[in-house]
C-alpha cells in the first residue's frame, strides 16, 4: 500500500503533483534548487539526497525533464529500499524499458497527457492519461485511482505502443506548429484562425527545449513526418493545378478521418 510519495523535481509538473497529492498522502519533494521548494504546501522539502533514506517512500514519481529522467533515478537509487516502486511520467519512453529491466526495482510508467501550458489543471475532465502495461500492479493501481479521481480517460499501452501513439498524437501537431512558426510573416490584422494557431505556437515554444526535442526525437516520429510531406505534395499539386474537385474530395476524406480519431490527444 502506498502511503509515502517522493516527487523528484519541483518544476511545474512536480509542484502540481505535490499540491494534488499532499492531502491524501505523506509527500516529500526533492530538488537541489531551494527556490523551487519555497512555496510548496504540506510537504517535506528535501535538498539533500541523503534525506530521502529517512523518509523511506513507498513510491517515487520522477518529475524531472526528459533528459534528466535516468540521471535523477540513478542519483536517488542508493537511498531507496528494494521494495520501493519507482515511476516516471515521461512523454517519450525510449530507453526506459531497458532501464527498468536492468535496475531490478518495481516500477510503473505513465504519461499524463496534459501539462501546465495547455491543460487546465484545475479541471482535467476530458483529458487523457496512459499507463504502461508492463508496470507493477500496485503502482498501476495507484495511478489508475489517481487519474480516475481527476476524471481522466485512461489508455493502456506497452512501451513500444506508447511511443508509436506519441509520434502520432504529439510529434505531428508539434511539427505542424513548428512549420507554422517558421513560415510566419508579420500581420497587422491577423484573422481568428491565425490567432488561435499563434496562441498554440506561443504555448508550445514556451516549453523546455529538451521536452520538445525529446518528443520529436521519438524513433517513430520521422515516419509520421514523411507522411505529412507526402500529403503536402499532394495538396500543393491540387493547388497548382487549380483542381477544386480534388480539394473537395480531400475535405470530405479529412472530415471522415476526424470522425475516426480515438487515440489519446
């Protein structure tokens, strides 16, 4: 049974997790940056990794950035009991399956598919979360109960299935937004659609560089981007040829595609 939860990393997601969990569990937060710990409520605040041993958590949630996930695990591992469940909430799982298999610890891997930039973290009904199938049963139950309380829709995928889905649901819109930003001209009176895309682009580019690059360097991303390039070539051909009938057929097929979307977005 999970009673004590340690969160490593007091950034936006880590702080939100601490705030959300601290009334139901005994929560500790570890971060070497004193400023990030200053305003946390009802939690144990650790700046020394040695303090983790006496806290003796039942579950560790690694909320550090993508590039630091494994490093953060390695830094705290000597101070954890063998029965502790370690977990990550990384957007891309590439390499984590191998790490978990080799470290010998119980683990649970999940992906809450929202963030402080785009998600309304006060009302998450309608958002999604993924739980990796290979996870420890007790860790799985903890996150399933947690996500159910937040009214998230939960999807179960293997490590490989997760990264394939993320290549579709994150790499594609991220890449489209990057191309939109790269082609932007100064407009004095942009339309409503443009403004909406601009808001998305600003939100995306406010994210950490390592988060963005980590998602785009997903091993399945390039395949999806080649599909985008092929479709763009078709669209350019229709436009250059002035083929309105072909465009109308394309619009109909796109509407049909939108009706089939059922993967987590």
